[in-house]
C-alpha cells in the first residue's frame, strides 16, 4: 500500500516525487519502459534554471531521477497498464504486477505529433524539433522550416524569426487554421515566408537536416505544363527550390534547409485512464488546482497543459499537484 502512486517520469512526475517523498509519503513512480519524457529526445536545454551553460536533456532527467530516489521514491521502469479508480484504495496494474495506493498523480505527458516521414525519426534533436522557445538559439542565422497551419505554427515561426535568417511555414492547405491575429503577426515579419498546398515527404542529411523533399499541389493546374526550370522561377528565390519531377497533379521538389520545427499538434497520453474526464482535445480536465473529477486523483504536466509545454512549467505543475495530494491525504 502506497500513500501515492505517480504515473509518469518526466519533469512533472519526478518533481512531484521529490515533494511527496520529502513529505514522508510512501511514493511509487511508474516511470514507463522509456522513462524521462520528451527531454530524453532533446539535446541541449538552455532554459531550465540552475544550468547557466545549459545541460543535455537526458542528463537533466537523470539528475531529477536521482534526486527523487535520494529522498526515498521507489521508481520502476515498467509501463502503466490500467487502473481501477472507482473505489479506494486505487488499484493500479503496471507491468506484470499490481499495486494499491491512497492517491494518484497522473503525469504521463503528451507526445508530439510528428510528420511520420522517412528520415524524420533519426534526426529528432539533430535539426528536427517541436519547441522553438527551447531550441531557437541553436538555429541562429540558419534557414528553417516550420510545418503546420495553426496558432502554434505561427508562434513557432515568430519565435524563430528572431534567430533564423529565413523561416518558411509549410502548410498542406491553401488556408490556415491559425487565428487572424496570429496569422497577421506572422505575415508582418519580413523573414517569415509561406509555402502553401505543400507537404514534406522526406528528410535528408548526414547526422543533421540538410534538405527536404516536398510535394506541392498548385491551384493553377496550367503551371504543371511548364518545364522544371520554368517552375523553379515561379517560386520565390528564397526557397532555393529544385524541381525533381512533375506528376499529374503535383510538383515534387527538394529544398535545402538547416532545420525543421514540427507544429501540427500534440497527443496527450490519456487513453489508458478510464473514468478520468478529458476535454475535447484529449487533455485531462483540471478541477480546483490539479484535482481531477475523481477524489484522490491529481494531474500534472503536459497531460493537461496544452498551452505552455515547457520543462519548467511541467516541474511547477508537479510541485503543485504533490502539495495538493499531500494536503488531501492529511485531511483524509
């Protein structure tokens, strides 16, 4: 029987574990087979307080884990399977074993929606990112692509425009989902450019991003009758686009770039939690300071935060959820 089980081992979960163990609560962290969250895919982290020279993402998570273990947290590297939240104590199954707890903190985070194209996965953290506030300084004076058409894509492009030489927003439609105000802000920045009706097909490069293959579907089909050289002149010179072939409806081309920021959304890891209320986007609903709809079940981090999605805010949420859980257990 545990006082609290924390599901997830990113900055939110491990910070929560530091607080609960220091409050003398018997704590189990179900870390997952791939523990550590999104920072395990990040190279240098320069915006987490306390590291003036920056720190590698996996090193930061290793320090958080050791700190939680130092204070007495029990951490198991197995996946959460299911939980019975209909009565207390809560029964949690993880791996091949079952556990009981008086309270639970869900901090399973959210995964970036990636493009799922050849050459992408192996270059995440090596020219491919999903967080401009985290990684923009690494792309100073570079040519960057942002993939997406919503507010998050505009926000990423605006942040990057302060560092990169040129930022090109690639969107697969000819209209944006972004709000008018965000789109207007992006269009007013001279080094932000737009390539519409286009999608990335493949990423190329030796140990880093060097170029992408794109498919462009022009609205004017007469354009497809032009030669490759004529087509290349249609597109702004800034793209430095090379046409590979012209299909029945599409232009297949290559564009040399130094980095890609993917901004097509996040997938919160909420599917396994039966009975926990989620919103229309799949994020867990927060009630009265990190409580969920079930008494004794709390939430922290990107699994409920669709706005900030930063390591430091996740850690802060972990602290808050742990304190709420401690006070709830004391009252219980």
